[in-house]
């Protein structure tokens, strides 16, 4: 694949200005970006970028978020943990791209999650992202009111990702299902192994069974703001997560670091393979 050309341009107010958290340190022309791949951590962002090129351009100072440009058509960003963190990143990446007149791009999250009735290593491609009340909407207190922002994930993208997963890994690795986007890792995900917990063991087990009955196959922490942002921005989005633990069996992951990394590589492989295929079609 051709190396990315480093074209010096000057996006006027963006360095240390409007993009307060992205903190762009290296200007680059982003007019050809078509895919934005999101993941939680800096190291995963680098692992994703490495699937495109050996030497991706790092656009930020990397203190809060990593933003890499490994191909003229692809950006890779790390979003940290949770709703507030990913929401802030989405606003700033969108502002950055629209400054290059890129208003239509595809958002793809490559993440980890707790599976529900799914063993570690299984992939879940999200149908609907739902909140802890099973609503397909992000609740937010705005101007003294509780607002609901509905989410939308693209059905065609989901089908394409499921079919790519079938080709890469066989038919028993990836499933489609609803994803619960929890506000916290411990209490909101019914864990008993935080510093504090809510409810009894039975109540927590029963809630996870209710999730399963209602079509929720996994729990993570960013799918809903991504779906809600995609709907507002009118862009297609998909969320792919790899299960690190089956929440019907354990609270937190029990496998060793090496095995967990292997699971995450599978989600990275699926999404980067898909994006590279789409880019090469053009
Ligand atoms: C999955 O993993 C992180 C928490 O460990 C969080 O970002 C998420 O959605
Ligand atoms: N990330 C989550 O948010 N939950 C899990 O159980 C695992 C990873």
C-alpha cells in the first residue's frame, strides 16, 4: 500500500485552539478520509494502524487521545473509557473533518466487552445500542432537562461485517445482537468485584438473564454515544466488540494477558480487513 503523503497545511484555529482535547501537533490534509476507526487505548490504535502501514502519521501530542492517519482514507483514534470521553472525541474529530469538507465518513468502533452467554473471543456486531433501561437512546441532562438522543447503527455495514467475519473465522465466531452501553464498569455492569456493589448475587444474575432474554448479547461503555452521534451527523456507523469474559459465568476477565490480546487482535483483524477491502474497491 502506498505510504501516506505528509502534506503540510494549516488548519487555522485547530492547533491548540478549538480542538481543545485532540491537541493537533502535526497538520495533515484529511480531505480523503472515508473511515474513522475508534478503539479504547493508544496501543490498540497503533495495532489497528499497523494493519495499514508501518509508519502511521501521529496527528496529536497523544496526551489525551491518539489520532493516527495510516492511510489517506483512514483515521484511527483512541477514545479512552466511557460516554464522556468518546463523546468529546467524536465532536472534535467531526469538527476536524468538516474543516476539510469531509462530512460523510463511516465510523467503526473496535472494542472489548463482557459477553452475555458468549465465551471470551466471540465477536458481537451490534444491532441496537441500548442504555441500562433497554432504550435505544442516550440519556443526557441538557439545560435542566433529561433529553434522549436516539442512536442508529447501519444495517448494511453490520451485514457486511458479519459476512466478512464468516469468511475470516468461520460461522461460529461472530454474532449479531443488541449491546448495552453501561455508564460505569463496575456498578452499572452488575459487577460484584468493585469497591462497592449494588444488589444481591441473585439480583445481578437475574438482570443479566433479563438482558439475554431481551436480545442484549454484550455490555460495554461507548456504543450508544457513537450510535447517537452517527444519527445526528447522518453518517453510517458500526460497533464490533470482542468478549473478554462471559458475564453469566464471571465478573471480570480471567484469562491471561496474552490470550486477552489474541482475542482483541481478532476484532482488529475483522474491522481492518473490511476497511481495506472497501478502500481497495474504489
Ligand atoms: C470496554 O472496555 C473498557 C472498560 O474496560 C471500556 O472502554 C469498554 O467499552
Ligand atoms: N469492557 C467492558 O466494558 N466490560 C467488560 O466486561 C469487558 C470489557
